[in-house]
């Protein structure tokens, strides 16, 4: 959920490009509706377990709206909200599963320590008390990406911000965000962005890329 007047950039994970739909909502009751689904205040991301159901509801909402059936579109939107509220209420009653907690704990370590070039996924797995292969499986289940790819993307995303907003040497940026060498960084950046770090910085400087065009 993106609240009004909020700047945002979109950075997909390496090897897991996005496809997305969005619904714009406004009105005096919007805030309360989303809060019932656990969205707003501090949480703005929701992962619905039944992807096919949500995909169909979003498609139906768009279909009604495109044919000027506004009440039909509104009805489908409320079905979207109802599905999210049902999930949220169930999670609130049951609490987090152990697997979800493992993922949360591992993500917290990665987000906090990604600048450490010696950080290893097997070490992260040991710290959250699961085997590395098991951590891989639950990352794929809940996040759709491996722990290693998640870590690389954290580093790439921070490197992008430094390339855009500082004049730091690219080799220095590589070290700052946790890569062990410029070569390692350049290879990972090329794979993620389909261009070299220097080409990316030049494109930003020339106005050829803007935050909203980076996907």
C-alpha cells in the first residue's frame, strides 16, 4: 500500500522481475478500511497466500471499471479487502508460524549486516537455528527468492542510491555496500540492471533514467 503524497521507487529482486496491478482508492473511509486489513501506520506490505484468487479479483475489478460498471468494480474491490481482512484476522489469532519467524529473523540480519563482505548465508542460517537448505526453501516459499539473491539485491539497491546521490568512486561504493571487490560488484550489477555501474550513473546524470523508470 502506498499512502498519498509518498515518494517511492521500485526495485525488483534479482532474477525475480515483477508484474503488478494497482487500484487507486480515495475517500474518507479508505484509511479505516485498510487498517482492518493490517495495513497502514507501520506496515505497508501484504502477501496474500492465494495468488490466483487475488489475481482474479484485481482482473475483475479492472474489467468492471473499464466498462464503466463502477458499482461492480467497487464490489470487487471490497472482495479484495475482505480477503485481506480475513487473512489478517487469522494471522492475528494464530500468530506467526515458526517458518515465518525464521524468515523474519534472517531478513533482519541481512538488512542490518549486508555491508559486511564476510557475511555468509550458512552463518545466517546457523544464527536463526535452521539448516541452510531449509532456510532456502522457506525464503522461496515466503519471498520467492533465495537468501543469497535477497542479500545481493539489498547491496545492489543501496549501491543504486549511492550512484544516484553521491560522487563516490564506484570501487568505493562496491566496498561500502558489502561486495568484496569492484569486479564482483560490476558482475552482479550487470546481471541485475543489464548495464554496468558506470553506464547506470551516466544515464542518471544525463536524465536518461529517473527513479520511476528504474524497474
